[in-house]
């Protein structure tokens, strides 16, 4: 249900251009944040890397969208249409990213892989059987790479190594790549030992049934779609 929600929610965000409905979409996320018990500080911290992207999106539309010019400075000609589009696309990007962040913070990657596998098996899409497994591995390996980089930085600081920013990046690149390849090699041996066959069907330890929360969540999604149709 969460996967279905995020796909439909993102589709609604992309096709709508109504500022009022954007506000409704943002307010609709607040109950989900509190029900999922996400730490607000962690949620805001997860958005920090995207602040520059929001600003860049706004400035590009503000200065390079044709229309009624507000003022002229050198080759910059900001327009009223650019101001509107800059705000619109920045809000759209913010809603898409915060929805993805909430989904990522509340979803176990291996459970997501299991659900996707069951959906593909139900739809008889055998060619996509590998996608859920690769998705789970990518979501699992990205935090490991960040952890390895942080560990290497602390180890270099403990040895008293002081380098510039560029040289520090270069000195971390080879150890991180080597450590990642070594972990991938260990994973391949583990998969071979467990009899993993690429492209084969998967079996699950348990089958999750539809719960009351899933039904309520579906009704909540229907209400959002109903508001979208009205507005």
C-alpha cells in the first residue's frame, strides 16, 4: 500500500499546477509523519543535501523563463512567469523528495524487495525478477559505503593526517572502492553457497495479510484522489 501510495502521490504532484492543492498534499503528509513516528530532526536532516537543489531550481526558472520582465541586470532578465514557475517547481520537487524520504525511513528494503517480487510473480513478469533483489542490495549498500567513508576519515584523523579537501577525497577514493568490491565479492560467495540462481522464482518465509491499517490507508488515499478531482 505504501508503494502504491507513493507512485500515485508522485503522479498527482507531477500533473497538478494548483498551489492550493500543493498545500493540501503537504498537509496530508503530516498525519502520516506522526503515525509513522519519524523523528522530525532526522527528517529535516535528510533534506539538507537537497536545499541547494531547491534553490537552483528556483533560480533557473526565475532568471531564464521568458515573460514579463521584472528588472534587467546584465544578461539576467527575471520574469513574473519565472517567479511563479520557480516557486511551483521548487514546491513540486520538495514534495517529491520528502515523500521519498518518508518512504525510505519507514520501509525495510528487504521487505520492499519481497513485496515487489510477489507483485511481479503475480503479474507473470519473470524478466523483472532481478529488479527487487538489485533494489534491496543498492539500498543496503549505500549506507555501508557512507559508513566506510566515515570510518576511513576518522582513522586518518587519528593518525594525524592533515590534507586539503581535494587530496582528502583522492585518498579516500581507492580504499572505499576496494572495500566495496571486497564486500561484493563476499556477497557473491554467500549467494553461491546458498544456491542462489539469478532469474529464478523466490519463496518467502511468511505471507503478510491485509490489515486494518492497510484498509484505512487506502481510504485515506481515495480521499486525496477525490480532492484532486474536485479541485
